[in-house]
C-alpha cells in the first residue's frame, strides 16, 4: 500500500502541475499582449527566454521527482531484473520521442514559438509525429515511468500517472489554441493577397 511519508512527494506533485500551467499562461499572455517580446526586444529573444525558463523548470521538476522517489518507500529492496529491463525500454523509447520531436521542431517550434508569431511553414507529420500527435508529452511520461520502475517506486508510479493527467489537460488547451493561431495566420495571409 502506498502512503505519502515525506513532503517531497507533494512538492513534486505541485511542480508537475505548475510547469504546463506556467508555460500555457505565459505563452497565451505573449500571444495576446506581446509581453515577452516587449521585455526582450523581439519575438525570437522572447521565445528563447521562455524556452530556457521552461527547460530549467523541467530540470527542477525532474530533480524533485527523483527526490520524491528517494524519500518514499520502495516496492522492493532490490529492483527485479524485469523491472530494470522495462525501465530501460521506457527510457529509450521515451527519450527517442522527446529528442526526435525537438529535432524536427527546432528550438522555437519546441518552445511555443507560434505564440510569438514564429510559425512553421507546414505541420510536421514525419516521425515521431506520425506515431502520435504529442510525442514530447508521451515520451516524457514514458521516461517518468521508466525512472519509477527502475527504482521500484510506488510514489514514482503515482507521480507518473499525474504527469499523464497534467500533460493530457495541457495538450487539450494547447491544441485548441495552436489551431486558432494557425487559422488566424492563414486568414490574415489570405486577406493580404486580396
């Protein structure tokens, strides 16, 4: 039975929820008010600043995730070989999805450049986007599960489930808003031609 024994679990839960809320709120504020563009002097610099912030918030979240796992009870004293193999498979597959999608999208595509008006010419449909619409979110969740299995951590498993919940909510909001951004850009381009 899983019982929370240290506050690190709740702190990690908070950071898992906070990160996608933060980047969605800041990106929408940028789209509507150009806050970061004004602050940093250009859309590209604003996007880079947001990207670096998101990256370091992710590092903090990952650190807190490992701390929460270390602070809570384990399922086994020594992780069984089968769980280590499952962990390795999840980590390899998850990181493949994340890194290949970052490669395909580039920095600004990865870090919400479309909210800054930095739009891609075409939607990326090749690997890994031909497997899933959200390879970064799915790949990240797989990596969290991989770490949880490696340490045979019930807390890690629960936190990984919360990652899936947080990312699925974030992806719903992002998909809707991104679709609107590209629709508006297409309409603006069409009206300029007339």
